């Protein structure tokens, strides 16, 4: 299947990519979606979802993404389980190569490759992922209302997560491996004003402890003297940063210092005409399924308009 020709190629199949596929399909384009390394995006590893509009009761992340995919396919999108490995933007239309050896020619590209949370890299963390371990306070904080939680990290993200959780939880323990936070001073000031936030300095997490069903404690190690301690908690929020899945675009389109795609203000267009971006590969602030979906809609509309003006 060499030299396939597309009008719109969507890279990524999370809520941004699939929403873009729905809107592009309804505009008559039958876009090709390359599902990528994590088909369905971050919601496929999320259990309870309570903040996506339209559902009275708690729904499951994988189910929601399955419904989005079926909707996209039903209106005409073609979803294929392949991975973008190279992109040539030197001339238009663009040429891309995939992991399966395909070469695709496309008039426009919508980048919706998302971002992945950085994890601590300990086995117990993955064991309890979705069972008390999370990387998103806005997504999962409500499930720990009036409970005791820990936040791991020392930058802006960690402090913002701790502040958010302090309004919901009984107690928040911020665990940082150094003796000073990297967060902005104004955030640190707000943190210190919160009576239910405690900071454990010079400390790292060695193990997430639980009963097999949920988290109930953390085993900690001092970075100063290697002493071991434990704290009882109901939930753990890992807040040590995110990595956007944009390495294949480096040197091809403009990325910021954290490798997020830079889009033009109020639009989804990038530094390369005909290439658009949406979702968590752009958004380092909100990182919500519903905002990603909104950006996916915008990207499809922007691509449709661009095609109308450049055909």
C-alpha cells in the first residue's frame, strides 16, 4: 500500500484525535487515523471517569474511548493500528512513513499524539495504578474527598496538585526528594498558607503499599541518611511532569522547551501551513479529555478551512 493519498491524516487516537476524526468525517473527508503507540490515549488506562459531560453515572475510561472510536468509524473515519515514524515537510503535499513500511501522501496532518505522565518507575506504583495511584488530581481527586493523600514532586505541577487536593482532602502530604521546591514563589506561598498540607523534605518513595485492592500506605526513604519510614495514606498522586509524544516532529515543526507543539494563538495551526495540533501534545495546563476533545474539533475545522483555501 505505497503512495496512498489522503486529504486529512490524523496522528493519534485519544479524545483529541477521535473528535477530529468525527468532525472531519462529517465534513466529507473520511480521514485516516493512525492509532499510534497507545490506541485510545490516556483514558484507556483510566478507570472511573466522572467528569466527562453527558453521563449520569461514573463510566470507565476504556469504554468511553471505545464508544468514541465506534462513533468515528460510524461516520466514516478509517482507524488503523500503525505508528508514524517519519514526516517530510519539505514539499507539499506532505509525505509520511509508518512503522509498517507504508508511505502516505497527505494534504493536511492533525497531530494528536498526546502526552504521557512521568512515573516513579517502581513496580508497586503500576500495581496500584487506578487503585489509589494517579497522575491527575483534577481527574481523580474527588474520589479521595475527606481522605488522606500524598503528592510526589517539587515543581509547579506538584504544588498545584497539592493545592487542588487540599480543598477536597482531609490532609495532603507533599513528598519531595530535595530540601527546596522548584515551584514558583507565589505557588509556594499559597502552599505554606494551607494548614492541611504537610511537606516531607529530602524524601523519596520506595514502595506503594496496599491490600491488593487499594493503597493504604507509602514506604519512604530519606535521601539524607537512608532511614526508612511509613505513612498511612489513601491515595498517591505522582506529579513529576509529563512527556509529550512529539519526538518524531522535532526539527520539523516548532516545539517549546518542553517539546510541546506550539500553535498559533486561538487556533490549532502550527509553524507549518497545513499541519495542525490538538490535545495534550499542545496543552500542558488543563490536560483533560473534554478540553482535548474541544481542541480536536477545532483542528478538524481549521484543517477543513485550510483545504478549502488551498485546493
